């Protein structure tokens, strides 16, 4: 008996020993980083610093925050079925957004991720033996400053963090602006000039510094009744704009819409932009957002259409009308570019696939385009594509034409599918299978025209030098020589300059910042009457406030939310 | 029988069954075979023998009892047990060795066994009495079994005779409504859909509140085995002998870190020595849509569209779209089981087929199961070897449910479904819901094998060592194909996903049993190691040509394959659990009972600083009815019990204790650094580490009373329970938001979720002198769930679906309210323009997310179930009603589809859309309490009527011992205020792993089923 027992116990012992484990979790499907060359390690650290830029610059994130909150864009609850989104776009336009707004939260999270990745890169790159490491550190630090600059502009807050293990210091107001300025200045000498607009270069840093100085008064005293820019700040704006203009590296584009074309990466006007590649990171959201759901811009894909998103407000349209008395605004080449001749020559109803391009700029009235019937485009007998009047077929309204009207508001009639003049500024990517994905155009952050207009503004603000400002404004207007350029202006003041910025930069995600700086953000426009100055910045997302609830007083909600 | 085959479409089960039947019939026609079969072979070879014959009857009815075991019990260490069973007439014949004092033991399930000393008798007739109450019923607990009388925890055992009947896909359905405190809700009416089962309420906010399922000693992994169906569908319900539900911590603590949500132990059927039988059953079920949504008919639609000022697009047809997408569904179920055994060997084997059509077209679930188990004794019965093997193949086809249901309830009913040539009608605008049905296919096939071997060795009289080794391996393939099509144009696409799910178990444990005088002691000590491996892979290919070849059968025909569109995906997870456990049961005088349990669980999921958790429990029972002062009282049983224990929940994602620093080329990690297309692999942290993370802890108190009166005619139990979950696991946002990953996993300090309630079980049974048996029983559960000390203003879940609803959430969990709370704007009516108004609770003049209120919960506060049975002569009847109240449902289907504006645009609706005359046709319908509805219901869930024919009466007594005909109705009626398809629904709208509850969105409608069966026993 004893023997059996001992044999059994030893077998058991073996089994237990076999089964015994130290319970170390084995990770099977995730490659922790190992075995990279120095170049791979260096490139691999700087790429993520930029990698979320396309996501920051989407229709529902930075675009929505910077444009739908202003007089340039309005997004009603289309037909009572689309873009209702729990009321967030109406709240954004009426300045009643709350801390639970998902678009505000997503923008916040993406910017923070950018900051965090920059910190990782700043700490990792110095240990990598690669010739580019020094430049990359400068770029990462500069990008951390850029993301903080956007944070400051949107949320009134900046995060200072160098050690990844430490808790960030939170800065607001002038201290935040000073920090951002110091960082950009510190890295500027190490930045390159030869890597194109997709990365942070010397030119990009100068452009951002000019923008920072131009808005310094706002950041200093966010809720002021009027902003009083310091003359020395304005001198700095002029100084950095001069550096860019005098560098000779950038030129104003002769043609306006190619600045936003699929091949704009080499356009000499671009100073700093989001480098989008269809096969890697590109989205087509900015081109898709405003088009009708019955506009199919590319013959190759029957699934690529618009979505009846935002339109410009009638107020913004009327600013074009007022600026061109007695003439149609199309006289300004920035307003509109016709690519389909059927709009002016009704007989041109067959277009070869290679020649099919939709119109650009601000789209008004009846729209024409590819006719999708039963899921396929109608063709002409010669094999080219039939182009005709569009109807709201995908909206189950096959008899209602896609006829964009000036009127758009939150009334029933004003929020139907076709209300409001639409914007097709960025080119609709020819590769976009769904219309949403595979974008190619670089998204502009800073371009030369902005530099000229910033310099003009600084001169006006510092010493009311209208003549110099007018010269800069007219330089930009006169540069668009591919078509008849807009006529030179004859006078200049801040109101005219803001209007000119609208014409030049509409839907380029500058409007909210501009309106605040020009004191117009509390104004009245279509469906917007809110005059609360506390709405100049957005609420810190509730999730972040909740997350910081264990550190009382650390992350304080902005007033008014 | 022939009429049963009318519905058989594919030939396999029909031919198999036919062949089997032929063989069986041929065999039973052989003269004399029946007698031979009933005779115990072992009895024949002995030299000096005495033969005993006799008849066994039911003492109350004097009816013969067929299938009783008759065992020879003799003294002496080397004696072998011999046995026989009674035939259809209750007769037995047994040979016993001559000259020794011998006792016969007569046993039958549900009856008190009886021992008779043989002496010189050659004829022994025995009358067995039905066993009183359920006191002697065997109850399976972890790593052992006991009797109901001896339990100190809250355990409910359901035997196969009491299971729900009809079309059953998974074990949860067998016990729906049978156990107080257990809430089983099917996600939808889809064949094999997931069943959400909670025992005494959810203890967490994340998914993973399901109980632990243990199959014959193997704890199963609850994660998916592939496809969209319930992973437990692999079990053939007819192989299940009993299901034991361990509810309180004193019962579940033996499963430690996995016990917090309760434990469900499934025991399969085994063979019995000397009782060989063949059971053959064939069932045909007919299912129909139980309730259509009352969308307007073509005529009503024509009137109503115009009445609300819409433009009528009348195509002169009259189409009931819900009818077009649905069908009368046929389910076939065939099962063959045989079992038996002799002295040392017992076995059970079965083969089952269930081919179920869903009531929506292109929807089906087919299951083929094979099972065999055997038990052999060696070494003078000291060594017992048990082996179990289950193999299951399931094939599931799913239609594009949301798109066809959504299409059917909103499509213009004046559009014909088919054109003049009989082909699917195509419209220039709007889609024919039958088109996606024709072009889409989603098929999943799963192979799952569970094998165990568990030898036990009796080391001494008191000490038994048992080894339990098992493997549970499943592999699945899911193919989703879109056929290429010209009109409407669609590119073909094929997506395939492969999933492997494997679970290995090794357990060693010792059981020590000692009875001395008034003292009874059982002790258990063991070690367990379990290893889980899950691996998923997927790939896709686009642009198939229009061709009769389906992409599934030739993926190579696809023309387009790019990383942007077809990046393959995959993951693999391995988890280990190592545990040490022990239990002591002590009884004094058969009336003072004590159970103490402890399990130390280590998991690779836990952080380095918390590898092991210890989960103890203690419970005690006092059998008052055994006390002298209770003698002669009405109570035949009265037991007071109470227990307390700690259990854990380790259903947390893998790898969250480890930081992740990866290097990959992807849209969110890479970026062009130059003009080339060589994009660098971006190195990023994708996860923050939390080495301190640990299991959620549930501390549970239970106090209960078991009672039986009038000799067990009335019995029941009452339990009070309080379950407090703490160290709640959540993915949270760091205080400093500048982090490589925006969230990390942690145990939220101080936060708790409490489930508290009372359960009452009552059963009454009655047997008349004339043989009428009757029982009625029921249970009711009152339960209250509340979240406390959450540091978060609201934890949202339940993303709303539908136009205008993007980004809105439906559930929100806040302090002082239960899990499953609906956190919504409060709908207050319409303004003078007919536009919806909502309460401005913070009074700031505008209605925003800040004005949301807690508007009720999806968790019922009361669950009630009524069961009844009746039997007389050959007839038997069983009914099961179940119901819940106090819960709400969010009708996201109506929210997205049924409001006036939709009708004015020519989209079909139900009358709900026009219920408010003052509503404007321009009024949108954001998420609000407007679509929050009462979710209470009372359902006749199951009604089964059977008739057992006496084989003799129809002259086929040879061999056949039983013929039973049955008819079962499932979901016969529902009383509810809810106006969706069915109030029992739970469309999963989880956000970031936070469970959603009580949302109905375009769910698969429920069926009403009638099933007819024939059961033959040989």
C-alpha cells in the first residue's frame, strides 16, 4: 500500500511540476520593437509625431471646430434624417457645445497624442546614432509646440512635459503662448529648408511664429472686450513674414484651385501642410463633406459620392456679393471654377472619363453630373459618360433636383438636402473608392498668401499702415494670373482685411481664430445669436475632467461650461 | 413516420435516419431478441446459480416500472456487482451465486431505493415509493457532488426531465425560467443567437458578466468560437443529464477568480451498469414569425402618406415586405443514443443532428454532434477510468439582418417585390430588400472537440486521488461574400476569418471522506492548471467578376488586392491560470453542517504585483427538521443556511498589464518623410502598462431557508443575497491626459456595484390514488442593482444607430442608479410648431447632453416563472411561463424609423409614427425618453404534451420498451406593452467594452414554434 501511494504521489508530483507555471504572460501577436537599424529607429520615431495630422484635419474634427462654429459654414439637420448627430453640429454653430461633444473630444485626444508622441521622440532620438536625429529632435519639439498652439487656440490650455514619467504642467494664457514661442524659437536653427511642406521646416516655424504673435493679444486675455496687440508683437509678425517672403523659396500660385489639388505637394505656395498619400494616410473628407449625396465626382467608382454636409451661410455669400457690386462673384477666380461645360453649354452632355472633373469653389444652383441609375452610371452611345441634371435620388426624392439655394437655416425648408451653397475647394481624389478614403491632396496649414495677409494685418494693427497692407493684399490678388485675377482693391482697413481673408482662406480652418481676433465671434449671423465671450474656447472634454478627478484642481474646466 | 420526411431537403440526415431505422426494425424483428436483450449476460456463465425473478411496481399507482436497476449487493472484498434491469412489464430476472447471503438493491430515479435480502426466495416482487421531496437529489458542486440535504450554499439543480423543450440551441435555454435569480435573455430571435445570462445581476460595467460554464469538470472559455452565434451551441441538449447552478459565493468560491458571476455546471448523460438502452428520437419543428411590426399595408400607406402631406409614389403593388424576407421555417432534429454497461464498464454514446431554418430567409443553423463516454474499473475497482469525447460540427448561415429587416419595415409597400418576369424588381431609387439577400452570404462553420480523461484511484478506504485532464479545441471559418452584380452595380468581395480557440486543463485532487459516529468529514485538496489559446486571422479580396462561381469557392478570381483595402489582420492570445484549492465539509449529527472553501488563483492576465488572489468562503447549515423538538411537525425538512465568501472576476482583456511599443506602417503610425513611397514604420506606444491590475472582487452574503411540508408535497426555498463587487475594472483616462495611449486599465478604487435581492422557489406536487400526477411550481426574484462611488460623472454605453443619431448614447451608468440605466433627455411633448421639446433640467435655457436624466434600467427588478406538470395514464403535460417586470427597453428601431417625418418622405412606418397629431412632419427624433418603453412581459414559453404508448397494445412489444409521441409549443404567447418584435431582446451596442443593455435595433424577430416528436426506446 505504502509503495503504491508513494509511486502515485511521485507521478502526481511530476504532473504538478509539469503544470506549474510562473504565469508570465506571453505576448504572441505584438512585435515589441527590436532589431531596428539606426535609420529605421530614427525614422520610426519621427514619423508618429506627424502621423495623426490627417486625423486632426478631418471634417468632423478640426474642420468642424474651426468652420462650423463661424459664419463660413452651417450644417443643419439635413431633411431631418442626416447630420442630426444628436444636435452637435447645431450646438457648434450656435456656440452651445457641451463637454460631452464627441468631435471636440476627438480633436482634443488627437492633439494630446501628438504632444505625447513628440515627447517620446524627444526622449528617444538623442540616443539613436543617425545623422538625422538632431533634425528630428528639433522637428519633434517644434511639433509639440504646434500641437500645443492648437490646444491653446481651441481650449485655452497648453501642456508642458519633457519627462514621459512626469505629470504635465498645465499652462494657460500668456504663459502658454510664451512657452510655445520659446520652443519654436529654440528649434528653428536646427530645422531644414529642403524637405517640402509636409514636415516642419524653418519656413513653417516662421509661419507659425507669425501666427502666434498675431494672436498673442487674444491668448493673453482671452475674454477681453477688445484685443490690444502690442506693437512689438506686430513687429515680430512682420519680421517672420519678411523672412518667409524674402527667402524666395515660396511663390504664390498662379492658379488658385491647384493649391488644393491632388498634386499640390509640389505647389510652391505651400509652406506647411499635411502630407497625404492615398496609399498610406490620405482621406478625402474635405472634398466629400459638402457635396450632395447625389453628386458622384469620379466615373471609376459608383460608391463615391458626397454627403450633403455643410454649406456656407447666406451671410458669407453676401460678403462676396457686396464685394463685387453689380457682378456675379464668379468674377473672382477664387470663388468658382467651372470644369463641366454643360453648365454653360447644355448640349455637352457626354464627357469622356478622363475629362470628367466636377466644378470647384462655391457651388450654386442646379447641379449636373454623372447619372447613377440602378447603381451604375449611364453612358452615352460613344462610351463616354452621360452628364445631366442631378436629382435627390439617393434621398428617396427622385423628383427633387439637386439645386443648391442661397437660403439655409434650421427651418424645415432651410435644412432640406439641397439648401445652401456648397464648397468644393479640395480636389475630389480620383482614387477614392468610397469618396471618403484614399485622399491625395496635402491639407494646407500655412501658405504664402496667409503670410502676405498676416503681414498686412500686422502693419494695419501696429500703425494703421493701410498703404503697406493694401500692397500686400493686392500682391496676393494679382498673383492669380492663370485666369483673370480679381481686381486690385483701392482701400484697406481691418474689416476689409477680414473679408479678404474670408475670400482667400474660406474653409481653410482659419476662420474661428480670425473671427475671435477681429472681435467678430460674438456677432450675429444665420442661426447664431450667442454673444457669450466664454465660448471663444471650447470645453475641456468631460472624460478628461473625470479622468483627472483624483487630482483636485489639476485640470479645471474652462469657465462657462 | 413518412410525413416527417416531407420537409427534408438535403439528403444526409434523412438517409442516415432511414438507414438506422431500417437496421433497427430488422433487428427487432428477429425472434426472441428482445428477451435476450433484457437478460443479464453475466448471470449465465456461473456454475452454481440461483435465479431470482420478479416484478417492480410503483407503490402509489401499482404500475409496472420499466428500466429499474436490480443490483446484487453481497459482502466480501472481491465481490463483483451484478445487475439486471426490468423490462417493459417491470419484470426482471437475475442469477446469483448460490449459497451466499445476498441482498438485492432495487433502484429507480425519483424513487426511494429498496434492499431485499434474498434468502431462499426465487420470486421477489417489489413496490418502490416515490422519493420524498428533492432531498436525496444529487447536486453537483465543483470537484465533487453532494445531496440537496447536505448543501450549505445556494445551489439549484435542474434535471433533464425538467428542461425546457423544443428547439434548443444552448444549455442556457434549457434552464430559462427554471432557477430563481438567473436571468436568461436571448439577444434576438436568430437561430443560435447569443444568450445573455446573469446570475444575481451584473457585477461589472464591462462585458464579461457571464457565469463560468463547467462541462463535466472542464471550465469552458466563454469567448467566441467564431461567427456570431453562442459558443455553447456545440452541446447537444439531449446529451445533458443535469445542470447545476451555483449562485452564492459559498458555492462558487471553489472556482475563485472566475466565480463572481456564478457557475453553471453541466453534467452529461452516463451509462448505467446492467441497464442497456437505445433511444431514438425524431422531431420536426415548424416556426413562424411570432409577430410582425404593424407597418402600413399598401392601402393604408397610400392614405397615410397623403394624410401627412407627403408625396405618394404609388407603384400599384401590394407587398408585405416582412413576409417577403421571412418564411415558415422547418427544423429537424434526430437523435440516437445508446448506453449500457456491465460489471466494470459503463458507456454512453450518441449521435445528434439538428437542422434549423431561421424564419428569415438565408438563415440557418445546422448542428451535428457525436458523443461517447465510458467508464471502466480496474484493480479491484480501486482505479476508475472515465473518458469523454464530444465532437460537434455547426454550420451557420446568416442573412444581412439589419439591412433586410430595416429594408422590410421601411420600404414602400406599393412597390412590387418581383417584376413581370418573376425576377427581383429593381427601382431607380430605393432598394429592394431582397437584393442584398440575394447578393450576400455569411457562413460560419465550427468544429469543436472536447475530450477528457479522468482516472481516479482509491488510495485507501477514505482517500481518493483524481486526475482530470481535458482539451477543448475549436476551429472555425467564417466567409462573408458579396456577389458581383451589374444592376445594382456591386463589386464582388470575399472576407474570410479563421478562429482557433483552445483550452487545456490538468487537475489533480485528493478527496478524503471519513465518517465516525456522529461526525462526517469530507476534505478536498487540489491543484489546477489551465491554458487558453485564442488565435484569429482574417483576409479579404475585392473585385470579383460577375460569374456563377461564388467567391467562397474560388477566392483567386478576385481582381483587386491592396494593403489599403485588404490588409490581413490577426491576433493571438495565450492565458494561463494556475490554482490551488481546498474544501472541508463537516457534518455533526446529520444536522449541523459546515463548509469552508478556499481557492488561490493565479492568472497570467494579472499584473506582476498581483499574480495570485485568494478567495475564501464559509457557510453553515442547520437542519432544524432533524432536531428532536421538530419531530411531528408539518415540516419534513427545514434547513437554515448562511454563507459568506469572496470571489473574483478575471474577464479582463489580455496583455493590459504590459506596455506595448510597436513598430508598424499604418495610417496612424507612419508619415511620409520624403517624396518617396517608402514609408517608415512608426514606433509607438499603443498601450500603457499597469502591473498592479487585478481581478474584480465580489463579496457575497447569502442567507436561506429550505423547507418541505406535508411529506415533501410542498417544498421550496427562500434566499436573501447581497453581492458587492469592488475593485471595478475599467479602462480609464489618466489624470494627466498627455499619455502615449489615451486610456489605461485600472481597478477603480472605492467604486462598487451592489446586487441585492430575495429569491423564492416554491413547488407543490400531488399524486392521486388513481395515478394522476400533478405539480405546480414557480420562482420569483426581487433584485436591486446600484452603482456607488463612481468617480465618473457618467459612464456611457449603448451607441444609438440611425440617421441623426450618430454619437448619441443610450445607456449611462451613474452613482445611485443601476447598471443598464438609460441616461436620456426627457421628452416632454411638442411645441406649437410640432417640434419635440425636452426638459431643461439644469435650467440654462438650452437642452444639451447636460440635461439627461436616469430614466430607468434595462435590468428587471422582478423575475417570475411558473412551471407546471401533469401526468395521467400515458399522457404528460409540462408548461413553463416566464416573465420580468420593472425594466425598460430602448426601441432604437422605432427611434430610427417610426416618426412622422419619415412617412412624409414616403418611407413606411408603423402607426406609432403618427400617434401624435401635433407632431410636425419636420420634427426630427433624437435619442430621448420618447422611445423608451416598458420592457416587462409574461410569456408562455414552453408547453409540451406527450403520450407514451404501451408498445404491447400495438403489438410491437418485442424489443421496444417505450414509444412516446410529443408536441411542443415554444413562445406561444407574450403579454407585453412593448410594441417591437419581442421584449426579450438585447442588441449589443457596447462602447469600448462597456456593456449596453436593453436596446432593440433591427433585431432578428422571434419565432413561434410547434414541434412534433417521436421517441423510441429499446
